[in-house]
C-alpha cells in the first residue's frame, strides 16, 4: 500500500488525509499501528473503534494503520501538521482549502478512531469522532472550498513542487448532513486523486477519504458506498 510522493503531498490539502499519512508510514515501515491512548475519552475512543467497518467490498482493513485516542494527539494528525509546517504555498490562505474542521479546539480534544483499508493501489480511510452536534455542524460549515483556492501550488522542504485543484463533489447525503470534495494533486509527473466526505451522524463527526490514482474512475462511487456502509455500522453499534 505504498504510494508515490504525490500521495503524501496530497495530505497537505485536508485534515481528512491525516490518517493516510499514518497509513503510508505504517505500510512503509515507518511506524503507525493500532495505537491506543489511555486517559480521558479512551473508553469512548475504544467504542468508536468497535463501530468501524472491517471490510467494504474488496477494500480490506489494515489493522497496523489504525489508531484510537484524542484526535489532536493521533500520530497521523501530528505528521500532517509537521508536513504542513515545512510546506510553502503560493496562496498561504489555502492551506486548509477544503476544510479547517481538524483545527477546531473541540475536534482536537475529541475521542476518535481511525481505520484504513487497502484496495490494490487505492487507500480508503475513515475517521470517527464523538462531538456535540453543534460542533459537528460547525465542522461541516468549513468544508466548502473558497473560490480563490480552487487551484494553488506548494513547495515542499526538499524543493519539489506540487499543484492542487480542489472542487466540490455532488453525491448522495451521508448521515444527517454531509459535504464532499475532491483534490487532484500533481507532483513530478504523478497524479493522485483524493475524494473526501465529512458528515454528521447524531453526536458523531465522520470523515471518509479515498486516495490513489483513480484508475477505474470510480472514486466518487466508492466513497459514497463506503460512507453509507460506515454510517449503517455506526447506527448498529453506537
């Protein structure tokens, strides 16, 4: 489940990709794993983990890439923040082009569970958090990309550059309310697509993401079906 560099730089575009950074590290031998943080909210995070899917169609869970604990302390989130801090954008205001929900204080301290799935060259991730409904609604309000951030460029610490194109995705509603978007990342001849949906389901905030080359052209359909199944599982367990 190792992706080219473009897949890693795609994580700059949205907090939803934080778990993908952890997944890439785990699959490449760089750490990750089913980490569990003990402390306030640990029991809630464990319960969220029990509500995760273990397989969706031919996308199977990668146990060593999953995490549970406080969202802001997850290794994938920390790696994403390190990556962002070493990245320069031609439009700095677009660092959170698609969503800034991951920076909300109530989200950062929320119990969370992440699961990662592999389907050939495609990676699917799902982040589930327990938050007040008002916080989930506030998070959804951040998911509409600003027009000026429909495209922008980034320069990484090693001098390499990446270009990003962000657009909204029209898909069936997920949970009580949802918003979806796509990010196209081009780096050194590689093109990687990231389709994401952020949704509210009662007192829970969820984010599902599909990352890869989209060779089958089915990421929108895959994301929609996966998210619907994830919500169905949540409603049975939580």
